């Protein structure tokens, strides 16, 4: 709420002007959330980008900026882009933009991709157990063999 002293209506019987109170509602943005002058954005990246590091384009209020994420970036890691937030009412500075990395795990992998990930896990000393087939999948396999 913003108070504008002496900007309201004239008082009764010629009295001084009252105060005007402005209530401002900010419509939610489709990409960003706001806290004060800072804005927040969840940035999806691929597993490969997070593991190897990459230069990504991050949307800001002023357009896209390039940002280099380091190798080994974990989901939930937050980076700060200085002065990319909301302009301050008084002064010529701005808030910051905070970018939260969300590693996008692939949902559909072909057999070659699965084999490569199993090899990767083996190189890292991880043991990955084969996914058990459901009853329906076993029935499908029986019909495929005929």
C-alpha cells in the first residue's frame, strides 16, 4: 500500500485534502515467483548438462542470459544472478534473480542408453538391479516369441 499525503478528496466544509491510499496487486508471472525485489526461477537441465557442466540460457525479465553451470551440479543447487530482479522504488539498483537447478531425469530410454547407464554405474562401483518384469509384460513376451 502506498500513501500519497494530501492527494485525496477535499475535506468537508472546505477542509484540507485527505490522503490517498493505493493498493497494488501484482499478477503472478508465468515463469518467475517474486519475494520483495528478488525473483526465483526453476531451471530444468538434463542429466548430461548437470554432470558435465554446460553453458545454458536462463530467462530473465530482460531476456535470456548465458550462464555456465559447473560440472557435478546437483538438483536443488541455487545460483544468483545479481541485479536481474525487480527494480527498487528508490534508487537505481535492482533485486537479484535466483536460479534453482532441477535435473530432468529421462523417462524413456532405449536399450542402448540403458546399457550405457549400467556401464557408467559399474564404473562408479554402483550395483544396479534389473527391473522385475510384470505379469503382463511376461505374457506379452510369450506372444512375441511365437
